[in-house]
């Protein structure tokens, strides 16, 4: 039997991790904001261990390689991109939200975030 392949094992594509981008450095995030992030991730059946957390003072998706299939951004609003809505690109689904410290006391924003995450994760 002739084959053009050296190895005959099946290869599996591992799903990429959801990426969480924070505009603040992890060391500057207070405990209440960390707990909020854990609750947000838990609501979509994720944990801090199951996501890739990055710090970007200004949102820059072009700096990501490879592009994640799902991305959450917590920070200042970005011109031209809607917050609390699922933004679909060719390779990624993105949800933009305010910073964790602004989100903490804002029940209406948390509700909008939950609705957009439900859509992105099909919950």
C-alpha cells in the first residue's frame, strides 16, 4: 500500500481558548473585579484557567496571533465598535464591555453583557 504521507495518525484540532483582553494590568485589578470576571466566565461555563487573559491598554485585535474564535474585551469604548453586542469578524466573535470597575456597580450593563454572551456562546 503506497501513501504520500509519512505518518498515518489522525491529527486533532484542539479548540482555541477564549481570549479575555483587559485594559488594566492584572496586578492593578482589585479583588472585587477579579471575582466579577470569575462570575462572568462561570456564567458561560468557563474559568480563569480555561481562558487566555491579556493586557492591552488600547484594544488592538491585529496584535493577536492566532486570532481567537471568541474574545471578550473589558475596557474603554472603542470608536466604531458597539459595546454589549456580538461583533462577528471572519474568524472571531467579539463582545466589548466597559472596564470591570465600571461594570461592577452597573446592573443594566451587566444585563446587556449577559445577553450578548448568551448569544456568543449559544446559551
